[in-house]
């Protein structure tokens, strides 16, 4: 019989919509077939899969992959699914996943040539979008530093469009320690700020983007903390060719990360 | 005496939150000091300014600019302002503005070297963000083509962060006519699509971004209409260096527009 919103396992999983319960259990929710597929591709991440009968019929390969990995698959009613999902059209599938962030040391042991640091970024949609863009640009690690949003926030997971499962995600409470560790690992540290004294085009022309690089991004509202812009090797502004006063975070991050990706080809 | 939500002029202005009334009157609302400042910088655009006494005190230069332009300035109560504003924290100012889009011919008469075409993009936040990014990259015109969002939608105006008042905005119902006109004006037409056969880095390396260029962007959900990708001079994909399946619209547009801006320096 299909689980309902009152079935204890559904009630327990639903609690993972709250950060407190994610932190306490080390679990989070990923919804929709794309996210579930990416999560199942990482061994040991998915601990339970909920799906409506219709969705499980439509995606037999996902149900099979779950079964093959000894992940329990539970049918839920439409109401049960709606209770687990945060979006209006979740396409019938929600997976309970283990947190998969790694330590900073572990991420750096892979010698990533491109790293994005989200410093004190609170908006989950912005954070997830930059995570997705960093993955697209070939970044090996994305670091949620300081008082940043929980990477397992549902909106962040959805905005990442699967990239949460592709790159090494790190959570580091102290951003300055992060900068020290990145520098010790041989990366150049570039802080993005509208008031930077280095122009991104000049940095490209002078070959400064060719080596391993970590980009520091701050929140749209507050920018980067002063101590971080001071600690960086350069303070970089994206050139404004027109009359806009600034770019939004997602656009600025895309331009910087792709400038690095192109320079590192 | 300050206007309230029931004052007829406030009631009339509030109706501009609806597209039907914007279309019928040729007016729209811009809220917050930044947008009001940019709107006032364009002669003849603002027809009325509403502000709380606190906000008008805080921005005496805006009240003075309005008075200097013979724009009526009306004090509103906090409730009156809340009725006019669509955001929770509108910072006390809302301007009624005249539509300012120009014809395609007029926009092309300025011989823009960079143009962004938003084809059938329905999401106002995405459209406004691309408008802002296009302005930052130095685009001379942004064309809302086909069944695209109303550029005067409040969310689009806010996401544009003032750029709606900086560049030539065009509304054109038929995207194919737009492509023909752009080509006749000497611009290369590049359609962005994840399935494009031309790589953006190759286009850059081969010098194809140096001349006047129009970029066609489609919606995240549906991409570009087939007839538009077929009509373009090249179908361009942003390279994916990592494992992400795609970029979101704002990020892809930023990478393409800035590749052009850099090539055209």
C-alpha cells in the first residue's frame, strides 16, 4: 500500500525540509528525476527513494538503480509526494540523501585547478546557481564559507540542477582559514568586487588566469567581507562596458569562472 | 494630506501592476530610489512620483529633480505606498513612468554593435536579469521578441536594476522579422543553444565575435523556436568543461555577451 503524508517514514523524511533536522541527521532531500538520477550515480548517497506509482513506472531505470544499490523504494500517494516535495510539480520522485560534503583537505588533495568560494552567501537560489555554473566551468570544488546558506537547502539543491552531486562541496565556517589553505595548495586567490583595482580583461591579457585559481564571491547585498578582499591576491572587477552599475551575482560569477576556464584550456 | 490606498490617484496607479492596464495606458511603475533616479534621468519618462514623507526627506535630490521636470510629487502614507509597491521593502518611492520602448528601426538607426534578443522568454526575472547583463556588456539594444514577457512587468523592471532606462528596449511580435532586420543592418546573428554545432571558444578564436553581433536567447524551459535557430548565422553552445548538463539562462547570456564585449574592445 502506498505511503501517505501520515506514514511515519514520510513524516520523518519531510522533516528534512528544515535545516535543524538536516543538520541533526546528516540527510537531505533531492526531488525530481534529474536530481534523483545524479544522486543515485554517487554510491552510498541515497538512503531511500519515494515515488508515486506513475513516476516509478515512467522511470524504471531509477527504481532499478535504487534496488540494485539496496536502497529501499517506497510508493507514495500523490498527497504523500506533495508533502515531501517543496515544488508544485516535483514529477513524482523524492530521494533521501546523505550529506556528501568533504573536508577542505580532501577537496584540495585532488589538486583542483578551479575553485569557487561562496562567502557568506545566504540566498539559496544564488548559491545553487553559482554551484551549477562552477561545475559547468570545470571547477573541482565549491566551498560554502562562513555564515553561508546550507548547501542542502531545498532551493539550493534545485538551483544546482544536479551539480551538487558532481563537484566536491565543502562547508567551512572560517573563510580566512579557507584562503590560507587554498594559497598553501598553490592556488591564486581572486576576490570579485565592483570596486576591484584589477580589471578582469587585463587579468586575462596578462596571463594571470592561466594557473590554478580560486574565486571568492560575496552576497549581492553585502559583497565580500573586508578581511577576505584584503586577504586575496587580487581584487577583480568585471568590466562594465555600458551604464549598468553592477552585475548580479550569477552573471558576475559566470563571467569570472568562464574567463578562468577559457584561460586554463 | 498624504494619499492613502483609497485616494483615486493611488488607486489608478496601482492598476499598473496589471499588464492589461499597462498596455491600455502606456504607463508602468518603477519602485525604489535607484529605479526612480534612473527614470528621472530620462526626460519625459516619469509622469508622477509617490513617496512617503520619510523617503522624500531622505532623497531630496529626487524630489527636486521631479519638481524641476514639472512632475507632480505626492506624499503617500505607508499604507498608500505599500499598495503601490510590489516588494516588501520598496524604500518609500514609486514612480509612474511612460513606456519607453522604441521601434526596431529606431534602435537599429543607432548602429548598435551588440544586441540581445529575448525570444519568447516568459520569466520576468530572467528577462530583467539578461537586460541588466546586456547593458553591462555594452549592448545598445535589447529586443523582447515574440510572445515574450512584458518588459514593464514589475519583476522585470526590478531585475533590470535600472538598465531598462539605459538601453533601447524594443518590443517586436515577430522574431523572424527581427532576425531579417538585424541581418539587413549588418549584424551577425548567433543563436544560443546547448545543441549548437559552434563552440563559443572556437567562435572567439576564429575572430567571429569581433563584428556587430546579435545574440538570440530562448527560454530555459523551451529553448529557442526552431525557426529562429535555423535563421541564425551560427548556432552556438557555451562549452561545458565539467559535468553540468547546461547553464541557466542568466549565466549563459552573461558568458556570450561578455565574450562579444571582450572581442569588440
